[in-house]
C-alpha cells in the first residue's frame, strides 16, 4: 500500500498538490510550511480547529476540520501522521483512487536529502533540549538552518523554522523505527535506554535500532555518541564508520568538559575537542545532564565547521525548550514549574538538576504516560518518585493505548510515602492548592496534559 520513498521526490516540486492528514500536529505543521517553501501546493485536514490550524490558514494553506475523502480534492499524494490509521476515510479514499500515501517520517527523510547537512539528534532522553541547543548555536552562527523540534523553542516562537541555509536540524525519534526513514549526515546518539516497550522487544532490540540509524550516515558524515552512556556505546559497536565521542568526565573522548563548576545548579565549563579548548559555556539550564546535552550540540557544531564563539553565544542565550523545566508562575509563594519527563531516568535527571536550586520542599505532580511504560518500569518509578517531599499522582495518560493491564496510578501511590492519588486534573490542582507553601517548588511532570493542573492552580492564584 505504501510507496517507495524514492517516488516521493517527484511530488516535492512546484505544481504538485500534497494533502497532509493530521496537519495540526507539531511535526506535520512544520512539514506543511517546509513543503510550501519548496513550491508545493499544500492542503490538509485535522480533527479540530486550533491555533496551529489558524496559523496554517494565515500563510495560505487551506485546512479542513474533520476527516473526509472529499478533503483530498485533486491532490497528487497524501502524507499521514502516525495517529491516522488505514481505516481513516482519507487514507481509504486515497487508496481507492490510487493516490500514493506516505508516512510523515518518509516525507522528512526525502526533504532532508535536499540539504548538504542533515543533523539528526536521537536518544531515549534529551532530544528536544539538545536539538534546541544546536538550533541556538547554528542561529548564533547565522547559518540560517531549517529546524524541526518535538516541542516549542522560545527563540523560534514554535517548534520549527524554515531557513535558507544548507543545514536541517531534526529531532529524531526511535519509536516504531521512525528515524530509520531519515538520511542523516550527522547522527547524534545521546543515550539508549529501555523505553517504548510496547513496540521494542527489549533493550537489545532498541540498541539494534539505534545501530541501524547510525549506519545510515554516509562516509562523508559523522556519528556522534555519548561515551558516558552504556547503551549508546553498545549501539555504535561494530560500525565501519568512525565515531566521534563526547563525555562529561572521560578525557579520552574526542570532546569533553573541562574546568567544570556549578553556580546554583547551572554548569560552567570549557568544551575541549582533540585536546584544544573549542568554547567556554555558561549554561542557563540546570543539571549535569544538560552539560552532556551541550557537549553533544557542541560536537555537532564542531564537525560542521561552526566556530566556537557561536557555541558560547548560542548556549548563553538558551534558557530551555517549552515543557523542559519551564517556569510557569508563582502561587502563594511557591514556584510552579512544568517538565516533560516521563521515563524514570528523565525524572531522576530532573530531581538531580533541581536539588541544588533554592527551595523548601519539592512537590511533584506526576502523570504517568502510557499503561505499558508504567507497568514495565513500575519499580523504577516508585524508587525515583519517593525522593520528592510530596507526590501528587494523576491518573495514567493513555495516549495511544487502552488499559489492557488493569494498572492505575493508585498502584504507584500505594508504594510511595507522602503521596496522594487524584483521578482528575481538577483534583490534582485541588491537592496542590492545599499543599502549597512559600518556598515550595511545585513541578508538574509528564508527557501528557499534566501541565494543565499547574495552569489551573495559577489561575486560582490570579483570581484571589
């Protein structure tokens, strides 16, 4: 049913009309504007009217609300988001009419072949932050990159930009082997841990996927891997292509951090590459894990010939991507933050990062993401969440799943002292309102819609 990616190239040229099913998604709306910039006539559909849909209309891209075969009109090809299945009327209508259907990742893969440099940032954790850091660096170097990030970056006022330079920077996700549709000339592997076990069999299966991703890099390109991460080291074993390594502590790596110090939890260090200081970095995002992310971004900049001054300037201006320890406001003297962490390792990195920051108590409002992840990593979630002073547990965010395991956040609460289970986000906000005291740090944590609980809390403060 799906067509070879080679065929897609004939549709990304002026005069062709492409329909995007699910155009309102963060990656799809970026794709729409990139295709439009290439001269393609773009149209689309989405289940709901949104600010994104309105923006697309404002730049001349018609968007239908709701899915219908009639929305296809006289299009030449269809691109679908992962949330759109074969029984969708637009997909079924395209098949019936012989209109080729492509996956979103296939389209990005074809597009990146048009750039000299395709910088693809992969890893179980840290992709959005590192892609954002690289964007800041390349923008500081006036390289005018095209960018696709799986989140919002304040610098761009969105999660993407369409540039005229020779570099495209993309966050690259391993779920469903999506990134194997890409054509990286620089492949960054931040870390490889057990996740997405609803798709992958086990950690070895995940490492194999990352290995295949790295193997996509041509001989003229670069593979950049985290020497501090066992999974990343395993993933690049046996490659014929040389690997450029980075490390927070290992001076045997090609790129390492030297003269590291922390000021109120924020890292300050030199980036040393091949024994020579390349850049000095003063971070404005906390935690040792962000030193590692910064080294990855700096390594990518180095191999692509970006001067060290742009690394210094770009990272100095980076204050975080949206939903990555994002300060949302103050409620009764308690500071309210939001973070996208949804894997135990990510929650642990968040706790390590905020521990040195000034606060009285740390209150986490955590919403587990997917039933399969919660079940597979249950004990790890319990161990990491126990480290907070208070934990408010929202019900599990289903995302793409149905609860065939019979698991609930109530099960986590039973194992975590100083925790309370709340079936709804309104009840989460109620509980946070009861707990909040001056000096507290409240963080809403998760990849679903837990951020809404913090926003509800802040609105109550505004109303008082």
